[in-house]
C-alpha cells in the first residue's frame, strides 16, 4: 500500500498496483462550503470530514479521493445579496456528481466505495446515486455520516456541554473544536477561527410559525403539541439567527483531536469490515459508456 493515501498524491501506476494487490475499497470525502456562525470558516464540514478520513486512511490503509468541497447547502445561502459565500449544488446535480465519481472509480477497478461527509443535508440526496451505482454495477457502496448531531454516540462522552446546549450541532462545541484542530495541526490556524466573535446560540421555530411551535436543533422538523412528526422545509436563517447552534465557547484543539481520533477509529473499524465483503463488479458492468457526452 502506498505511503500516501490521497489519489492526488499517488502516481496512477501505484493506484493500479494497489488495486491489483486486492485493495479495492476507496473513500470519497464530500464536504460543504456554507455559513457557520460568525467565528469559523465556511469549510467547517469539509475540515471535519477530512480530519476523520485522513486518520482512518492511515489506520485502515485505504485510499481516498481528494475532498469534493461542495454539497447540498441551498438552505444555508441566506437571501439574495447577503454575501454568505455559500456554494451549493442542486440536489439533482449533486446526485449526478456522486454518480460520476462512483462510476469513474468503478471503471478504474475499485469494487467498494464509501462516501463520507460531515454535512447532514448531503445525506438526503445521496440515496438515489448510491442505489443506481449498486443496481448498474453490483458494487458495494455506502455513505458514512461522521457521528454528530442526533447520532453522536461515538463522541458523546467527549462533549462537555449538556444536551440542552446541543454540543454536536452547527458551529457549536464539536465543530469549532474540529476546525481548530484541523487548521492548527496543518499550520493554517492563525486567524482562521475568530473566537472573539463566538457566542452561544440556540435553534428556534421560525418566528412566522408563532408560539404553538418549537424547535431545539437543526433537523427539518418542528414540534407541535409535544410531537415532532411534522417535516417543514425551512431556510437555516429562519430557525438559527447566527448560524450557530450550540456553545462554541467550550471548544478546544485538544477536544478536536480527540474527536478525530474517535471518529477515525470508528471509521477505520467500519472499513476493515467492508474490506471483508465479497463484492466484485463483473467485467461486463465495469465499463462506463456514459462517460462520453450524450444528449
């Protein structure tokens, strides 16, 4: 296995040799570029994704593609002219991008694809792409969401804030810590995280809903009469005034490193199991005629 695991850093002959040696599993990190609080860069989700992927790649000895930095972040764009800097694919484009990445890697000889993202909304659009990849080629494919938000059991004990502070949410304790750690450990921290701007904030039901509704985190649901069974399409600024949900004042580089280690080990353990799966794309399904232009 190559000393480096990012395909961008490896000659194609080494990639081919790795596949020939039986290393047919690959990770595809997917980020987002969207507004996060007033104190952290737009790339928070990308940094958290890559910190986890880079740790797991070394531990499990699995190759990965470079980060695909954009995801589905339409609800983070704000209003026209706000200057949020958010860049988003439409869901249709995002599905097609994931599909093209997958078909390219299958064409090369990989049989097992693991897409990885820290951005929750990317999860909503990926199912169709992965199902199509599986149906067309017989590959194994999965989408690994880094543990956070409501599914943060892997790292829950590393958080210092109580549940009511939603420590694993948007630009809060976890994400500020991972951003600090990722940038600092790569010599990029100086001035990137502006803790003097950080402040605790909470989610709320959109003001236009009135007092009958409530909301405590960043999901697509609202509570009504004690039940949370109602999906409502909402823009992020309608339920989060500052784009922070949580308490970033509890964050630290040390905590961020501990989160990367925990998630990295969890992801690596998953990859070790995936490597055991007996999936091989048949020769007649590995070609991808659709890679050429067609109307």
